[in-house]
């Protein structure tokens, strides 16, 4: 699927209104997930890794015991694109079973 360029501020705000907990941080979107412990955090990071690999889009992942912070940005495009928003939606769907 061809990716379009940078998303507009309106597109980003609209998408974030449907993605609870996700915030814009400059040229990225970020969310910290609070999981059931370290093992759950590692499993969740693995799930995110699988989704990211399938999407050929790789977020920054920070694991701090039971918290996993994800930062999504299309560095090659210089900011937030539909690819970031699409991956955030997929992550949200996968996270429902693993949240504390």
C-alpha cells in the first residue's frame, strides 16, 4: 500500500481523539502502557514488535518494569504520517488483553 506524506494537524488531532492515552510530542505520537508486570511488559513489547515488523514500521520502545512507552514517527518523512496512526490503532487493539 502506498503511504501518503505527512498527516495534517487536523488528521492527527482527529486520530488522537480516537486513540486514548496517545499524545502528540512534536513530530511523534507517544503513549505509555501500564501492564501487569515485567513479564507482561516484555510480552507486550514482543507483540508490538510483531505488528511493527508486519507494517515495516518500527517504533521506539522503552520498557521500565511494567511500563512500556512507545514513540511512533515516520523519520523518513519528517513527522507523523498515516503509517504511524495506523500502527497506533493496531497496537491499541492488541493491548486490550494485556493491560493491568
